[in-house]
C-alpha cells in the first residue's frame, strides 16, 4: 500500500455555459472507505460522480487517479481501476443477465488477452455476490428494477475495480431491496462513493460529503456532519436525532418547518 490516494480532487470545477455545476471540490478518497454524497436535487452529485469517473473533464482543477491526472489516462486504464453505476443506467439491447455482467470484463480483454476461465470466474463470483446466479440466463428486459440494479452492481463488481461509484443505487427500490443493495455494497472489498438521498443510508457511510449548489459544504463522519442545523440549512426541514427503540442506534425524526 502506498501513500498516494486512490482518487484525489483538487479544486475540481465544472462550468457549463458560464455556470458552475460543480465548484472547487477538494477530496482525498481514503482506501476502503464508503463515502456518501448527499444534497438536494440539482446540487451537482451526478456531475461530480461523472467527473470522478473521468467521463466529464473538469473545466478547472484536477482529478487524479492513483496519482495520475485523469486527463492523461486512457479509458481502459481508468476502467481497470474504477467502475461506475449511473443513475439511469439502462440497456435497450436484448441481452441476458450474464451478457450484461460479462461487459464488466471488457477493460481486461485485448488482442493478447482473449476471454479466459479467469473472466468466467469473475462473472460467476459477481453474479453470486448479488444473488443473481440462478437468473444468469434471464432476459434483461424481464427483470424488475431491483434486479436490474443488482445486475448493474454485478457488472461493476466483475470489472474488479478498486473504486466503485454509485449514483443513487437505491432509487425506485422497495425498502427491503434498499437495505439489500446497501449491505451488498458495504460488503464489497472496494472503496465506494455513493450518491444518496436517504439520510439514514448516509449514516451507514464512513464519511459524508454534503453538496449544495455545486459546492461541498461539509465533509466528515456522518454524525459530526448531519447536524440538525446543517439539515435545516440545506434541506429546509427540521431534523432531530432520536434513538431507535430496539437497538438505540441514531435515527432522524423529520418535520416540516413551521
Ligand atoms: N449537461 C448539462 N448542461 C447544463 N446543465 C446541466 C447539465 N448537466 C446537469 N446540469 C445542471 O447541473 C445541475 C446539477 O445537476 P446534477 O449533477 O444532475 O445534480 P444532482 O445529481 O445533485 O441532482 C442541475 O442544475 C442540472 O440541471
Ligand atoms: Mg443526480
């Protein structure tokens, strides 16, 4: 292990038509951590994740992957280290679940490196990790939203990245599958950045970054950051921390501001 951060953002800014969608974000991702990004709609979470994934170049500042400026890396070099599950990732193609997960192996293949047993193993392990191994032959179009989300994560897992970027992976899922996805992600042996809406999900992260109007307005341990004052300021709701009646763990009670 070296001291070079896996992913580093220095003054990362993205300007479109004179407007900063992401403004001056500084971040050093800790190896093995789960970093949650929360913020109101339109605060720049998806834009920031796309910048971290190397899909959108910063207009100012720099993003470094394992010490290398992202702008100088080839797509394949990035994809060997980093996988992204986008907010509305979908496919119109008629493909099976296994086909979708096999796509994750693309960065590791080449003229001198054809598909091998190693790739089959990675795909099997990924399908197993998300509990989709028995559905490998199913047609993608027949899957439910939660199953699709699991397959997206399996595809990213098969890619064997060091960093996993997830944009609101629990959206449109019922409460059971929200927990299942979060449990799954937190068990994966990768460094994770996850955009979230649910503040209770954010409590499960190692650190939380709060975005507002493209800026990082707070970064730190969830309970240090998600204070009633900050939640009131950013989300315009009253929030109180209470103890869960069963295990005493912290919970938010929200109320509309009077
Ligand atoms: N390609 C684009 N051109 C212009 N504005 C954009 C573009 N992409 C996103 N935006 C705007 O940037 C802001 C941040 O969007 P986004 O990153 O999607 O926020 P979030 O994911 O937090 O909801 C929004 O106001 C959105 O309308
Ligand atoms: Mg978004």
